[in-house]
């Protein structure tokens, strides 16, 4: 029988503090105008960092078997497909004329 990996509480505390700091960074970045749509890029980068921390440590993906990594990657791949299809729909709506009377 294989024993599970035990994560020390200090790791959980460090990840929690990191998540709090990244949340505060997101809030602070919302009040700064970076211009040119850079605010969205910064917010998404911070969100990806928070997602990685949660999945790697709180969902124990870091210490899991490779097949779990494959399924997590498949979920991310599916999310990218959905986002691509959604953005392709949104970006092609400019050619529709708005009828005003």
C-alpha cells in the first residue's frame, strides 16, 4: 500500500499568504491605469498564478501521479478551446450593423 504525501502546514501557510498577496496585488492593479488593455493582461497573469498555487498545493496536483497531470492538462486544453471559440464569436460581431431608427 502506497502512503500519501504529507504536506507540512508551513507550506499551506506560505501558499495561503501568497494567495492573499496576489489578491491584494490584483486589487491594487485595478486602481492603476496601465493603458492599452494591459490591465487585463496583468489581471489574467495574476489569476493564472493563483490558479497554479491552488491546483498544485490545495488540490495536491504537485504530488500526484502523471495520469492526473494528463487529465488536468486536458481540462486546461478544453478551457482554451472554449475561450477560443467564444472570442472568435465576439470578435466577428463588429460586421453586424446596428439598426437604429
